[in-house]
């Protein structure tokens, strides 16, 4: 989904399923359900990696799975993390142990629990004052290494996006003179992730790039190109939903033909339809009303239809179309597993993810936008 998600509507997707499933339009067959748009648990690999030799306190040792008696017990390890969740001054040995745990690919627990725990560890480390050295490098290394499951990589990308405005320029872009960093630094990693069209975290990477307040005009252009590429059919559905929503929010009118084509296709996906309708509300014109009105009778899409038509008519009335202009952006990345109970209607007229200020076990509101599974 603790650090503050790729969560917009996208996140609606984001990652994105509806609270209630009701019959779709009778004349249009359903092809894919929102329940299928989720990160699936990945079997833990049998390969193990020798843990780094670090000294940690008892609580951190339990969190990291160093205690054999609790290594396979999520509750015990989560309780240990809660016991130190409000600490902002962890000892260096504890910080090193937690960073080593993030890098480790072996764990006795199921992957979805490992992902949730690691996300909270990332939050804890980011809350340290000052933030520990090596955290950004660790998160980038997890992506570059390719040995962690997509859901863990997704969390890393979210946290990098939440950190991007706090990083110095050498870390942000990997300029000359920086230590051994991936090409392009944090931004380079996010761009590379956004190009992974078959991965759900590609959409999360878009939102992380959109967080960058120091982005140049060229980098904004790159964001637009990446977004439009992910809007197309054949892209991972979670990433595609994220891109379509971002296109609407950013006013990328070049996405309109793809959105119209998607809503005219014979197969249906309730979440994809909802996001397309919402973005057409931001980008379209009066000629699009007839296209989206055909979904008005479906409970899963009607709110998005009403909001989109209202937005189009209001824009047409005042003669100030927003298409092609940047809309205000409140990031809500889809990322991770979006569960049905997290859905709610937002101003986009469709699904939204859990609020960005959701309290997490680290204490207080998330500093970024990653949310705990």
C-alpha cells in the first residue's frame, strides 16, 4: 500500500479494487475484475544469503529475524518494531542491522508479511534524525539487484520518491563526483523502473518522479513521455491505471485517443474504466460526454461519470479548458496491493487509495507516501 503510495485514484487502482462488486452493464461483458489488479504473493526462493555481521539490540535482532524462536512469527517481529517505532535516535549498530535486513533476500516468513515489515523498517529509518547515511543507496540497490519480489521493490520506489526532495543533487541525479551510484542517481533508478512496462511498480515510479520539485523542463518532458507510454494497452494493468490517472491530473491531452479507445473496446475492467472516465473529465470536451454516459447506469462507474461530465460542462461553460495544462497534483500512488476495504470515492469521481496521512506504526503521519500493507 508507515511511509506515506503510488495514493491517488491510482491508487485506486494503484495499484485498486471496489468495495462492492455489482453487475456490470448488461450489454458489455466483463473481462477482468479489479480483484485481479493486485500484487500477488511470490513464493520465497530457497536460495539464502548469508547475513551481514552486525551487532543489534534485542528488539532490532527480533525485527530482523535474527532470533530463531521468533524468526517465523510476524506478530512477534512486528511487536518488536512497535516497541522502537517512535525512536528517532537509533544506535549505529541498530541502523546497520536494519539496513542489512532490507538488503537480505532470505526470510522465514511469507513474502507479503516480509514486505509489510520491511516497509515499516523503511519508515523507521527515514524517521531518524538525521536520516541515516546509506538508506537511499540501499533502496536503489534493492531495485538494481533484482532479487527482491516486486512488492518490496514497489515500497523502495515509493520511499525514494518520498525522499527525493530531501536529497542533495549528487544523490538525486548522480552527478559527477558522487559515490558509486546507479547511473542518474535516484532519478535514474526511478526512470528505469518506470520503463518496466510489465511490472506494477512502473506506475509507482511515475508518481515518485512527479514528486521531484527540482525537475527541469526536460525532466518534466521525460515524465510526460513515460506516462503516455504506460497508458497504452499491453502494459501491466496496475501501472497502466496509475499512468492514466497521472495523465489526467497533469493535463497530458495526448492520452485522450488511448482513453477513448479503451472505453470503446469490447472488454471491460471496472477500475480501468473508472480511471479513464475520470481522466477524460480532466482532458476531454463535450464530444466525449456521449462516450462516458453509456456507463452511467453501472453502480461501479456512475460516480466517475457524473464527476467527469460536471467537470467537462463546467470547463466548456467558462471557456477555460484544462487539457494540455498541468492540473494540481496530490500524489496518491497505487503501488502495492490495493485492498477492497481501502477504497473510497475521491474528487476524481472514482476510487482512491487510503488517505496519505494514515497513521503508521512509526508514529504520526507518514513523511512520504508509502503506506503499509
